[in-house]
C-alpha cells in the first residue's frame, strides 16, 4: 500500500514539475512577443518620423520625386535650388555656358523655354532674361544671394528660381514641404478666380 502512495506522490511531483516548466515556457513566449511588439512599434514610429522629416516636393499640386541634392536647406532657413535639376522638372531646357555664346563653361548656365531665356552666373547676384531669338536687350534681376556651386552643380536662392523659371515657390517648415506652381498653373487659377468674380 505504501508503494502505491509513493508512486502517486512521485507522479504528482512529476506533473507539478511539467506544469511549472510549461508555465515558464508560456511566460517566456509572452515576454518575447511583447519585446518583438515593442521593437516593431518603435521601428514603425521611427520610420514614420523619418518620412515626416523627409523633404516633400509638389509641382502644380503633384508630388514629385527629385534627387536629394536638388534642394539645399541651410540652418538659417535659406533654400538653394539646383538650377539644372529643378528647371528640367519645370519643363525648361538647360544648357551649360552663356546664352548665344558657344561654350560649355560649368560656371554659367541658362534655362530656356519657348517664351524666354534666363542666364545664371557663378558668384553673381544677377539673373539676365531675354526672349529667345530676338534682338531685345537683356532684363537683369538682382537676387539676395549669389549663385553658388556645390559638388559641381550651380545653385540659386529660391527667389532666383522664381525669377528664372516664372514660378511661385513656397516652403512650409512645419511639414518640410516645398510647393512650386508654374506660370501656366497660376494663369489657370487666376482665370478661374476672375470667372468666379464675374458670376
């Protein structure tokens, strides 16, 4: 009779040991799942934060992908624009050198549309514009900062790209977003506003 009793006790001890092991395994699995969940939530939050900080560019209301070096935003809030990269996005032909002068100087460039040509010169605050294929004199515009070169690209302050490519340029620091509106888009908006006023 005593053998049966010790066998039952030993069986119960084995069962208790198995239950304890199972409980530890369940607790370890729960802890691992919680840790993995916390890591995933942290990663999602971090990626979302990076996405919010990433510069977003809209041209005529359409989100546009540009190279990371197309815009330089300085600590003082000044924004420099890669003349060639952005002018191409806006539909301009871009050339090295000076307009109507056969050269490929990388210290000068001009952007050209069907209606006008704008010339930019390294270290100069002057933008020269003229209607293409005419004998008209250049119209010169003075900008607040000179054109500069970074990694063999010419950059102009945002006001310079406004003048050179006839666009509206707006930067929202809170959303890190640049909105560019081209002349045809602005004309369409103004036309629509005038029609509404007449009604």
